[in-house]
C-alpha cells in the first residue's frame, strides 16, 4: 500500500503548532453575553431559599435563572434537572445561572447570590450506596422516564444492574483446586483535558438554535435538546470546531443545555458559558469510580474454571452515561481470558459525587485493575509465572465472550502473540525483581486487556466527498477531531483507495450538524473503523461516477478503466486517460457540449449484527470486535520511604493493521501516560460532606513533565476483515493495562498486596502497617 501505514503529517498539524487553531472559546463574532454558574458547596442538601436581590442590582446583569423547574435531562434515565431545584445531589451541581454583559459582571453577581441549605446525609461510596438503609440519592427513582435497557430499582440507589450468567458455576468451582478472592476500589477522578468545556448558544428570531460546543457528540446535542425541550430538530444547528482533548469527558451533554436556557432567558441573544478549571473538575461529568470484588477458581494447571465478579460503579448523583459504562463493564467483565463458568453483577450506583461520563477505555482500565491484580494473586498462589498464567488462559479464536459471542481470528486478534512480543520488548526473562543496592530495587509488573465497543446498534457514520475544479477532493465527516488525528487517517484511507496523493485531499475539521453527515459520537475507538468504512463506500461512489463520465469520453467500457494518480485511464494503455480536473465537474467537449456534472460522493455505515443484552443472562452481541493487548511497567522502588520512580512502560497491541505509524505510536504512548497518572496519582479526595477537596491542578496532579518513563510500543497485526484495510481501533488501548501492571509491580516491590488507587507511597505505608499489625 502506498499511503496506509505511512507516517503522514496530520492535516491539522500546522494550525496547532503555530497557534492558529481555533477552539470553541476562540470563536467570537460580535457581541456575546457571559453566563456564570452558582454551584452547590455540599454533596447533599435541601435548598431552603435562594436570594438573588443583591445580584439583580449588579450593572450589566440581564437574567438570573434559579429555582425553575425544567424538563429532566439524562441519556439513559431522565433523572437530572439542568439546574438544581429542591435539593442538590453533588458538590458542584449548578444551582443558578447569571447572564450578564461581561464575564466580570456575571461573576460578581453570581458571588452575591445567597443560597440557604439544610444538610442531608451523604452517600460517599458505591459500597455505602449498596447497603440496606443507605440514604436515598433519588427518592422518586421509579417515576423517571428511561431507556428500554435501563433498569433502576425504586427505593434503592441502584440506577441499573447488568447480569452476566454463563456456564455452570457448580461445575466450575468443583473443578477448581485453587481459589483467590479480593476486593479493589478507587474514587472518581477528572479527565484533565487541556481545553476546559465551553458552549455558546443563540436563538434566532425564526426559532433557529445555533450552538457551538467543545463536544465529542454534536449530533447527540442536537437530538437531546430537541427531545428535552420539544424543539424542532431541523432548526437546531450545532457547530464543533477542533476540541482540545476530551477522553470521554465531553461525550456527555451538559453545558450546551445550560447555554440554551441562558440564551432563552435573554430573548435568544448569544450567550457563552465557559468552565474555569475548578468548575471543569467538579461541576461537569467526571471519571467513574469503582468498588469491585473478584473471585477466581483454577485447576492445578492454572486454567481458570470459574469466576464470580461484582462491580459497584460510582455513577455519582445522576446516571447519564454511567449506565452505559456499567453495561460495558459487564460485557468484558473477565478481561481477555477464556472462562467457561461465569457469574457477574455490574451495578450502576447513585452516590453524592459528581456524576460520571466515559473515560478513555470506557470501564476497561477500571475493571482491568481488579482483574489483573487478581490474576497476579492467583499466579502467586499457584507459584506460576504471571505471564505464563495469562498465556494459558488467553482468549482465542473459537472461545466465547462473557456474552456468548463466538470469536474468530478476525474479531479477536492474537493475545498470545502480544504476550510473546511483550516478553521480548520488556526483557521479561531477566526476572521480576532486580536489586540495585540495599535501598533500591527495580521491579516489573505485567497485565493484559481487551475491549469491544458497546455502542448503539443503529449508530451511523456518514461521509461526503466533493471535487474542486483542480481535481482535489474535499472530505466531510461527522467525526470530531479531538486530538486523535482520525481525520488524517480518513484522508489516508481515501487516498489509498483512489491511489492519489493524500495532499490533494482536503479535510473539513469543523463539524456542522446542518451540513456535515452524521457520525454518532467520537467515542469508543470507533472513528477510524466506522468513518473509514463510510469513506470507502463514498470512494466507491466517486469511482463509479468518474468511470461513467470517462467511459463516454474515452469510448471504452467502464470495466476497462482504472483510477490512479488523480486520473482515469485505460488499464492496458495508461497514456490514454483523463485527469480528475477534467471530469470532476463533468466533461466539456471542444464544441462546448458538456456531459456529466459535479461529482459528489456519499457513503454511510452502520455496524451490523449488534444486539441488546438479555436482561437475565447477558447474552448478546454488544460490539463488533475485541482488541487485545499486553502491558508491562518497571519501577525503581525505595524500600526506606516507599516512593518509586517510573522507569519503563511497555504496550503491545494487536492493531489489526497500522494506518499511520507515528500517529498510532503517539496515541498509544499518550494513553499509557494517562493510565499511569490514573493509577499512580489522580483521584478526588472527598470529605464527610461529599465535597471534592482537591479541585485545582495544584492539588489534583496529572503526570508532570519529566515524570514519564521510557515508553516502548509494539504492534501485532492480525487484520480485522471488516475493518477499513484491516484496522482495529487503538485510541484507548494503551491506557487500559497500565493500572494493573503498575499495581502488580508495586505490590511485588513492597511485598504487600495493594488493592486501591491511586498507588501513592502513603497507600504502600498503610498496607505495610496493616500487614504488620495483622501478624502481631
């Protein structure tokens, strides 16, 4: 192939490195009002009164919205008021909106609004939420409108439960000679995208609603605002320019609704709502937390015969996307291992925490920590090499997934080959522990992961191609450029199919829901897969149109024509042909007569054969393929003070086929960095009132420059036959095994089993002290 697999420079590279790239907050044509939120200082409280009298007196204030009942919002369950009324359910929940002429006036007025609260008991973890008699986050859970596959349990904090039942548990436990069981937990955290969330809204006199938003899901914004407020969907236009990082956090619809309500309150004038960093951390949707219990039974050879798993997901105050994350966690609950006898309950729990959205990996980095730590505990009990145990149990063609989908070489790839390559790249045979001196040791940990994309069975992706008069092509796709370089890969796919120079393909980066063909959401590593298939169909449409015109001009059958180098020519005599510029707008004969017209190619794609899950057994096909990967992390551990330094991180992914080598390497390395930060430091600390105590980047610490290890990335290529040129999604997969691998390395180093995230020195110290006290 001429273009696929090459390190093509990203189409948006020049704009970004020169600083010319425009994001939502950068677009401001003419006068625009500013909106500021007043947010709850408590995790759970009744709203007794809201006094806006002083705020109304601030010059420039146009409107204050507080205490009004609006239609409930939320994707899976309509359980969230856009602005809190009667009570607040999380620290950071919007209680009022102020619209003013300037940001300063809006903030001044917001600070003058006095809200009186009456504190309520706080639900501070999913385990607490699960207990009988726990305070209810939603007293009227049974009254909410919901989607068909959501199953809230009234009178509890259970937003929904997904059950996986496979095989015969009695048989599995009877065949198990070694059993391990352990519990794991971590609190919610932030996505920490470089660009904070921002949305603008304007309502024209004719009722047209124009929204610009930093979002992964502009078409969902359009759909939901129409659904929530009864607006004409055709009159809602959503613009999304470049997005400065998202990682799942911008898949939920929140600020767009508030901006719409703010604009409506001031007669449709344009209004902007921009999160500060602190607001972005606590007000908008966060990274989900989890309390998990995993029990494995294995025979004497290390084959896992039975698994019993319970996931309690910390969905926060509102279910929104947490229900989907909970389902995804159930679907791939075992990790990438063949386990015939399985019982899993995956609960989405309400708590008084910020509500959850997807996080890069969509439940898989979270569940992988629990599964992979349990795999190491099993390996220790069996006195077996941890990688050997994973190799023996690795999922493979012919096996079935937890939801009973039969796998083949195309839809699962080759985990054993990933493990073999990891051994080589990670120098595994050198041993797990190497002593540096009396104080320091270097220690390795490993893990594996897999993931399918549990998306809507009717999720679409469309592409439109138009010609310019010089023969170059414009490519329009609803995929949002969130930093992944996906739109460059789409251009490569088109260039490969048309055998033309990728520089002659111009990609429109902005998404406009009125003119851009729909792409469901830019999530779940589906951009390249679905958008790529749509590009290929649009390319076929273009090829047929080009050949039809050329066949008339060249007086040759279409079957005798070939396309390459922006030309249509005779296969047996390439010198006889026509350039795209001569036929892209129809062909004009010397006498002025014209045949054909401007060529516009179209293509769309919907995933096939996907089904809902059976509510009692979990059986069903929720996704198209499973990408597998193996990971390793090496640390240098200080035995005196329990600090550690990241030395090396390694990931091997079965990518199907590498589309853009440098882009793929960058994707995986960036994901590895996120995974190590999530595992090693990032978390929310809550007090007894449910307040987030570290809502600034001073106290909420992503990985800093200079703290990264050496990154080593390897690819295995087992083509996915229905993917564009055999490609699998890879945007999330570098992250998913990092928490498990780091947890295993640090547990080996400290000589104590670690079960919580983040893996900070204090956690090691506490675990060591607990082990010491238990032995006394």
